[in-house]
C-alpha cells in the first residue's frame, strides 16, 4: 500500500471520528434542551465545550452529571417513576477516556525504538472499555430523549452478549499484557 493511500485512510478515519463526535454532542444538546428550563442544570449548548482540547478532558464529568440530574428532575416534575441511570456516562466512560488519554500520551512520550507491549495492551483495554461505555451512555441518553419527547419506548435490558464480548476481549487483552510483562521480567 502506498504512503498516499495510507494517508487517505487516516484522513477518512479522522473525519469519521469527528462526524461521530459531532452527532454524539448534538444528541446530548438536544436531549438537554428538551428539559424544561426550571429543571435544567445548564444550557444544552455547553456540551460543545468538550471540543476545547484540555478542557474537554474534564468537562464530560460535569456536563454528563448535569444532564442526568436534569433528566431526573424533569421526569420527577412530570410524575414519572422512571429511574435515571446514566452512570456509564457520568463516571465510567469519562474515567476510561481519561486513562486512555494518559496512557496514550505517556506511551507517545516514552516510546523509543522498543515497543512496550504491556502499555499497548493496557491502551487497547481502555480503548475498548471506553468505546463500550460511551456507546451505552449514548444509547441510554437517546432512550431518555424519546421519553422526554413523549414517544413510546420499548424497555430492553443491556445486551448480555455485548457484556460477555467485552469481558472476553478485556480478559484476552489483560492476559496478553500480563504474559508480555512476565516475559519481560524473566
């Protein structure tokens, strides 16, 4: 494969990731904007602060928690007994992305001519877990968006197969990293 083709693939992947992020932030903004002003913790447009490079590392903790509390207030105000559990988005996915960012940065600054497979496996583990919990949070947010719009929502539990798949991938990555570390130490 030529260098220009590789560069084209990298540009395509980057543009795709940017488009997906924009769709994600837009769905969070519209969900927050569906909440009545008196129940809203902050304006929905504040979600775009995630795009500020360093600020965007910590802002998901604040905005996602405000979104969860706003939805909870709105549903209580409407007399609904629906439980608001956006835990994957308020804590888990931001922490996973924070660890992933830290690992990626430290790997980038400390890599020399040798490749540290333990760090590589850990990065892959945090990447898969981050993406999984990010997707779960997005899906839950879209579900609450439908509830706030008054549309019928079919309640379905999280896919057991997805949880099993993530567990297997995480275990394989963990064991692979452990075996590489063991090989390095011996």
